[in-house]
C-alpha cells in the first residue's frame, strides 16, 4: 500500500465514518453494540490498535509537557 498524505488519510477516514445521535444512554449502548457486531473481527482489531496508538501519543505528550514545566 502506498504511503498516504495526511489529507488523503483524513478523506479516507471521513468516507468510512459512521455516526448516530442517541436519544438516551440505552439507545447509545444498543447502537454501539449493533455497530461493533456488524464489522469484521479484523476491523474491530484495527480500531483497537488505532485507539491504543492514540492513547500512547497522548500519554507521551503529557510526559513531555510535564518535563517542560
């Protein structure tokens, strides 16, 4: 796969984005469960890895900010 620019990655992410405006916590939980059950195991794992990377970046930024203070 060719390396994508940030603009290309952003556009790809926007095309794949799925949203729902919940009317209650129960509605949100139901929709969330249905969504994750509708995607493949590979897509769920990919999402988990992406979230883990984001968390690592945030934590690294916090550590860097704390060192600079």
